[in-house]
C-alpha cells in the first residue's frame, strides 16, 4: 500500500482542512504529513495511513495506491 498524496491533499482541501489541522487530528507530525502529500514518503507505516484516513473520515482505499506485483 502506497499513499496517494494528491488524493490526501484534495480530500483535505475539499474539507477545508489545513495541513496542521489534519496532522493534529491524525496525531502525526505536520512535516511528515506534508512529505506524504508531496510523494516524498513512499512507504509510511500502515498505522499512519489509517490515522490519516480516519481523520479525513474516508476509507484507507481512498488515500492509497495498490501497487500491482509483476511476475
């Protein structure tokens, strides 16, 4: 599971939430959230993604990209 930074930012903005407000709601560092949104963190802890999703009140699937494995 990889975070979809653009989706996180779009949902956050759609809910009129600032970066700081979402970080506080999710209980994570604002800088870390910013890096996730910009795509600089490719593999955050799954608990982090679950916290972000819960804070945004969306399913985790709405803010992640499932990478397909190639054989």
